[in-house]
C-alpha cells in the first residue's frame, strides 16, 4: 500500500475530526452519556432485552412472559425516543452521517467516474458493452 495514500487518509481523518458535524456529534454523545434519565432508560432497555434472550434460550420458553417483556421493551423504547437528549443525539449523528456520505460520494466519483450516473462503472464482468 502506498505510504502517500496512508498519509492522505490520516490527513482526511484529521480534517473530519475537526469538522463541526463530528465535534457536535461527540459533544452530544458526551452530554447524552451524562444524562441520568436517558442512561437509566438505556439500562432498563438492555435488562429487558437480556431477559427476553434468556427466555428464548430455555427448553420451554414462557411465551406469555416473553410477550409481556416485548411490550415493556417497546414502551421503554418509546420513552427513550421521547427524550430530548436522545433526539438531539440522533440529529447530530444524522448530520455526521450525511457529511460522511458526501465524502464517500466524492471518493467514489473520483475512483469510479460515471459509475453512479449510468456510465461505465469499470466493472467489465457485469457489462458486455465494450465488445
């Protein structure tokens, strides 16, 4: 692998780490980690999820209990989604993800020109057009 490619990848990673989207996402993740009510809901969700997994591993699972736990799990999930900090976290993650999708699109357009616009993708195995 070319050392130049590795160096440029490190440079890109550094620029991404300094982007407002990444900084906002990390700050929001840190704040969410300090939000006690949200963390309690996450712990409750994980506990219920583990209980469901344990029941499914039994030789004769108690399906009534599993159904009750599944309803409780759904309720906790709705409580999590209603938390303003969780909503802020999801929004920050989406902004970062959208930025990374644009970065990947740029990389792809350079490495595979015309591929996403219906031109030659460079993959001759899937095409018989060049003859």
